[in-house]
């Protein structure tokens, strides 16, 4: 695809390493970054899209997410320091007025040093350069922004959800005020944006009807996704027969093509684990669906390669993975590292050990946390 995921400095380094031909193919940058990226990347005629969030909800969510996620940069500070949410919001651990910082490109400003001038810059940039919406009106935002994005399938499933209503109600009004005070500029920005957004969507008489229909359809899809998630949990627990029954039940439902592929592939995997020849049939069906989808997408090509490899067709698998690492694609780090790894395994199985070692080395260079590639390199004494 022409989407580049930009969530860390490593991704930026990868982008700067692209050829001009590769850079020109990118149509969308997705991630967490400050306004002004188009200047750094020397991109013209850009459009920015963003979703703002109630500042109190954002702090509460960040606090509980960081507190329970081992390995998070704030996990030890919160738990070992026994920080309350007031401490978290006011101690400088988390940036104050982060949404103003993002929109005003003020990441270098110290904690507590943002001014009304930064707020004015954030407002000006938001209303001049951004299409925006609100997380608290997420469905309305999706439909509104899709006037510009033109996405065919807007369905979604919630992930990494903190139970905000319960958590927010657990805090006194005094604590909520402390959080609000620590994010004062963000609150002013958010309230202004909220009023403006309500005005924008209020002029569309059909939007309310569209939102109701979208909510109903997405609820149906959410139930299907919940069943799929149950099958994932069953597989992880080794309950393959239960997973198989859930997945076969899903096949009797009206599924989107991408989900039907996932169900068929997973059934193939289950039968594969049981050394059952029916695995090939499910793999073939899933492959047929993939080939009808976007054949130029790195993700689709990667999945085709994985299926060919599972079916024992190393030649086709190798061709698929080589397409991904060619200059014509800007696949994200995980896909690119995975392609190098699979090419390494195919070379290893074909007794081309020099090539295998080079591919495994490339996988580790692309993703230094790729454990399986590292294990192979250890075998080679690299």
C-alpha cells in the first residue's frame, strides 16, 4: 500500500533512507507526530487529519494504561513511586497540554512553560490546516472525515480500551479539577474545537441518519469480531476443537472478504497443526480470496507468501517475499522484517546457507527485536 506508519524515530530513519521514487509513492503518513512533518519531509500540497480528545479522559486513560502495562516507560515510575493520578498529571512525567504541543509544534518547550501564544498557534494550525473530529463523537468523526478520505470500509473494533466511565466516576470533583488545571490550554483548545465540530456536522441533515445506520452495522460486525477473538483465545489455550467450531460457525455468516480470509486461514492452521490434509483446502480457499483483494498491497502479498510457504510451494513463496523487499514497496517494519525472515528460512530449507544468513541478518537490521531471526544467526555463529 501507499501508507507509511510513523510511530517512532526508527520509522523516520527508514523514510529518510528511501529513494525519491519510493517517497513519491507514499500517499498517507499514519502515526503520532507533531504538526510540521510536511516541512521536515519536504512534502507539498498535504492535508492533515486529527482527532482530539477530552483532556481529562486522555490523562486518566494514559495513567491506567501505563500503570498496568509492564515495560511501559512510565510503569516503574507509577508503581514503584506509588504515584496518584494527580501526581501523574502534575509532576511533569507526562507532557502537559499535549494536544496544544502537537498542533503548535512545541515539543521542545519545558513542562509548564507553554503560553497563550502557543495556544493561539495551535488554534490557527488546527482550523487552517486540519480536518478534525472528536474521539467522544467517534462515529460522527469517521463519517465526516470520510468525505475526504474516501475509505470503503469504515468498520472498526475497539482496542486498548480503558473503562473511562468507571475510572472517572471513581475520582472526586477536586481530583478532576486538578487534572483540568494541569491541562488548561488543552481544555480551551478542546472546547473550541468541540463547538466548531458540532457546528460543522450540524449543517449535514443526513449525517444523523447515516450515523444510526453505521452504528447498527458496526455493532453486527463487532459481534462477529468478538467471536473471532474467542477463537484466538481458544487457540492460545490449545483448545483447537473449540476454536474450529467457532470458526466454522463464522463461515456460515455474511463476512467481509478480509475476515473470511482470516477465518479460512486460521482453519487451515488448525488442521495443519493436526497434520490433517484438509489444511490445504482451507489454505487454497483463503489464497483465492487474497488474490481477489488488492494484489499490490505489501500485506496481501506477504500473506500470499505465507500461505504458499505453508502449502510447501517454496518457489511461489520466495517470489512473493522478494516482491516485498524490492524497491517498489514501502512496507512497514514488521512486514519487511518478516519477508527477510521467511526468505532466510526458505534459503535454509533449500541449503543456500550463505543467502539464508544474509536474509536473517537483514531481518534483524530491520527489526532488532526479531527473535527467530536472531536464533538462526546464533546457529550460524553470527
